[in-house]
C-alpha cells in the first residue's frame, strides 16, 4: 500500500478516534439499563447501523462538496469545529438510558447522526472523494472507539496535548479542503507556494488560538 493511499486512511482513523470518544459515551449511556445479554446486542446493532448511516452521509457529503465553494465553506466550518474541540466539551447529559433493546438502538443511531456531523465533514475532506477510504477508515476505527473509548478519554484527560494534536489534524484537513476547492485553486495559481505553507499556517493558528484562549480562561 503506497503512502498516497495510507495517509488519508490514517487521517480518517485519527479523526474518528479523536472525535468519537463522546459517541462511545453515548453508546454506554443509552445501553446501561439493559440486561447484560441485550447490552452487547444494542452496542453491536446500534453501532453497525450508525456506521452504515455515517458511510451514507459521508458519501452524500462527498457529492455535495463537489459544488463550487462548498469545499471552501466546509473547510472553514471544520476549522471552527477544530477550535470548538479545543475550548469546549460535547454535552452528553441529554442522552437518556433506555430499558428496551429497540429504544437503545434508536438512541445510539440518532445520537450518532446528530453528534457525528463533525466526523462526517472531516472524513469527507480527508478522503479526497474516495468512498472506499471512508469505509476502510470507519471499519478500522469504530472497533477501537467502542472497546477503547474509556482508555482514549482517560488519555485525553491526562494528556491534553492529544486534544491539540487532534485539533491540528482537523485544521490540516480543513486547509486541504479549502485548497481543493476549484475556485480557490484558480485564485492561488498566482501564488502557488502558498499551497505547501497554508495547511501548516492554519494548524499553527488554530492550536495557538485554542491554547491562549484556554490559558486566558484558566487565569480568570
């Protein structure tokens, strides 16, 4: 497997792991009141349907991003999501536990669709229009999210730098999305060197903004 194919897969897996921690919490919350024998069913069925819906939504997003200026808008939105990741935490307190298998599955799927918008947008950008990469990335990362979510969340709490690395990956993906917009490509032909520097500038600005914002809040 060459690097051109491996790079987007690794980025998709990283995005899923960084952004998927809260989705794993949702799965745990939605199924915690079920009997033990139904809990695993709810997790497997709910997660399977959630992955399927995410593949469909990401495929739709890929086609939508072909519309002029939508990659530019999507990239800017993804930068916002990266900053939000640094300065905010996803609210999962509104997720209610369910006492029936069907209800738990519906909760898992619905919550994943609602909370998974950032994942869908980021994966659509990272895959560069290749649906196969989307499927491969999700198939690899979802088991890691389900079974390793508690470890991932604890590591991110213990080592905040991991959150900054995740935000940096999102910012890098956002910058690539912006540069891949056909109309943006027309503008930057005049200043071609920006294509190599721009993603790193976006990553740096995003991380620095989040760092100084958090520092200012901590000092209050």
